[in-house]
C-alpha cells in the first residue's frame, strides 16, 4: 500500500479499548473541523465533522470534541476494532469553498 | 454508485517532463479539489474547481495547473517536473458547498526520476 507518512506519531491500543486521537489547529477563523481516516492504499475517508460553534458531536462509536480556547480537537473512538487501524487526519475549512487544511496525521494501531 | 476515479494509478516520469493526471468525480458532484500527499509535508491543498472555475488555489508554484470540464471531470498538469514533485496526488469531489465530506479517489502515485 501507499506510504502515508514515515514518521507519524503512533497510538497503539488494545482491541476493545477506547482510543483518543488529538490534534492542534492554528486557524481561529475556521468554520468546520473534520476528522478523516486513511487506510493503506486508499484516499482519506470522512469520519465526522463539527461546526466551530459546537464543542461536542457524537457519531457511531466516535465523538469529536472541540476546545476553541486552546485550539484543540480530539477524536474518541469507542471499543476500538482492528478495522480502525489507519492514519487519522484532522482538517479544518471555512464556510465558503471546499478547501481543506490538514494536520499531520496520527497512526492508530489496534492490537488484537 | 461509482466513487471518484483517478487515472493513471502510477506514473514514472523524468525530471523536466510534464504530466497530466485525470479525475472523474462522483456523478452530480460539481466541486473537485486536488491535494498532494508526501511523507514530509503531509496532505497539502493544490486547487479547487467548481463549475469549470478555479475557486481556491494553494501555495504551489505556477508549474502546477488544473482545469475542469463541463462534465465536472478535472485534470491537473505539472510542467517541468522536479524530483520533489514525487508524491501521491489525490482528487476529491464534493456535492455541496461548503461540504466537509469530501470523497477522495485512490490517488495517482507520481515518481519523478
């Protein structure tokens, strides 16, 4: 598969545990914050987003938290599964146009 | 329904040559964006097209250009290739504007030798 990033920070968790992936963003003017998942050999895949006027949003097994005070975004994955193993990117965008600014990525490894 | 299709999947070019990459978005999607992905720089925005017009452009030299056709298909061109242009080039299409849910293709792996 494609080599997404040779020196990405890595989070290793046990199957069934909860995972928390963190991201620091820089642009206070961003309107949306998003998490994408990229598996080997594939393009990024949308997971969940959150508007800048919210601080928490839940999806299926995932929760995104936004702390605008410290410009911090996190993705919580409940009951992590082997299929969750991938590189996770945070991204931000404005309300106009479709231009995503991505963070550096975190590799999640799930141990069976 | 069919996803975003990028062709070719792999390319090897020589320094100084030029290359054209193609992207067919999901049917009905009018916005097409291009990204460059490298181990060192990560995912970087190149440009976005909507209804055949370039709406946004990233911080890349003029050697990188693109266009979008009336059927929303898009091409990007890189002229005078440099070794540093070796990367995975990803295309994404979006239905709405703004749309945080961009649908990415598998990418074109360009190697410049």
